[in-house]
C-alpha cells in the first residue's frame, strides 16, 4: 500500500542512495550515499515474508543530521 502522506520533502532525500548492504538472514543494513560519498549512516531493513521493509526507527538518529 503506498504512503498517502509525505513525511519529509523530496528535496531532502533526492541525493541519497543506498550503498553497501550487509545481510544477515532476515535483517539487512544499507549504508547511505549522499552526493556520491558513502557515509557511516545506515538504514535497517527487515524481510517479512517475501518483501524487504524499511525499519523506520533506524533512521530516527539521522533525522537530526543534515546529509
């Protein structure tokens, strides 16, 4: 189901990509790339059934940072 509300502006995340990913079973950690540079920040993902889902709580610490 698509999100009906936007929680942050597209402009604040348009230059962010997921870089190297570490996987361990049904858990994964994807490091953030901002403007082509890999950062120490990461997002966590959980595999539920056949789909990977972003763990929103993993991005809370970076909500106070500016990438």
